[in-house]
C-alpha cells in the first residue's frame, strides 16, 4: 500500500511531493473560531482555493467542545447548496465534515469527493454511503462525543490508544469494502484530549503515520496553542502554522486542515522546495 497516494472517487491525489492544504469552510453560526463570519460561504470557498487550498472541507455542524448537535434538516440546508455550487465552480476536491449518513449521501450526490467523519465512521450506515460512492474518507479519533469530550479525558497511553483505535477503524473500513487507498487517518487533536495528550500525540505522530495511510492533521487555532502560548483565539495562526510545519517536515502529516490558507500554502511550497535539496 502506498501511503502517499489518496484515492477519491475518480482521482488520486499525490501526497509525495508536499502536504496538501485543506481549507476549512465552516457553514455554521457557532464554530469555535470563525462561526458565522462569512456571509457568502461559496465566495469564501472560492477565495480559499484562490489562496492555495488543495481541498475544501465544508462543515455544517460545529464540533467544538460542548457544541450542541444540529438537526438533520438544518445540516442539510447549510451544507448541500454550498457543496453543489462549489462543485460546479471548482475542480478542487470537496470534503464534507459530517457524522450523518444522510448529509454524506446528499453531499456526495452533488459533487463532494471526501467524507470527513470526526467520529471515525462508527456508524455502519455512513461507511456504506462511502463504499457506494467510492469517495475518499478521513477517519478521525474522538473520545466520546463533542458535547462531553473535554470533561476530564483520561488515557493510560494516549498515543497507543489513539493509534490502536485508528488501526481498528482501518480494519473495519477495509472489511466493509472501503479500499484502504481511500483512507486518511487523523489523531483528532483536541477531541477528547487534555493538553498533555495533544502534545504527546504531536510528538509521536509517527506512530499514526506508521499505519501506512496519509495523516490529516487539524491543529488550527485549537485550545492547546492558546494554553502553551497564552494566546486568544484570534492570535493563534502563527502557532498553528508552526505545529503544522513541525509535523509536515517530519513526514508525519500529509493533509493540513487550516483556517489560514495563504500561510499554509507558502509553508508547504517552501517545505517541498527545501526538501528537493535534501542529500541522501
Ligand atoms: N477539527 C475540527 C473539525 N473537524 N476534522 C478533522 N479531520 N480533523 C480535525 O482536527 C477537525 C475536524 C474542529 O475545528 P473547526 O472546524 O475549526 O471548528 P468547529 O468544529 O467549531 O466548526
């Protein structure tokens, strides 16, 4: 299995020369860092592509700690028209950040190419939707559910448990008929993790990369950056970029999920330009 190629529907993304930039497009009034900020999500999505996003990740339900679930009707109403319009106006792959099989199915029907399920495809119905569409999938680790996940999360060995969980999801997806070449894994930074868990995972991401699939990493503006650097939400972009570069330069992150697309684009281009001059 080649970990540096990611198959989505009728195309294969090459992750061998540089990490991909996944631009975050939240179509939510309550996302933790940019909720309700962009009145025209389609225009914002097209702008993210112009700024260098390789993939757009469209989300209609905030998964920030303590967020309240959104109804199916509301999530469909937020996500489907935006995915439909974006797919007709760009060839960049569109990912949908959802845990709901119905939203996944509708979004794929109007052009999405990737399902990003922060619950790691625990619901067999969403696996079936992905299998039928032959789309790419991002399977993430989350301890519990968003409403309660940050209430004193406990691990005996965070790196070992997250890695074992992702390995088990990879097996379950494979057994359900998802080609492993379609799967990208994500340690789920901030999803049921205390500060030391996040830092341990970032320091040992090679354990997740060793599962043989690309790693998607979402650290953008997250709480651990605020905790380490003493920064408010709107001041976390430099720290976010530093952490993403750290993981990408070590070869342990292949898809960077970011709010600040122009900075991430420059970073991945510079990383690959430098890497081409590496000896041996
Ligand atoms: N983080 C968030 C949402 N979806 N998906 C993946 N694969 N990895 C992540 O780390 C991840 C994710 C949370 O960030 P954001 O979208 O900015 O906020 P919200 O959930 O409040 O919309």
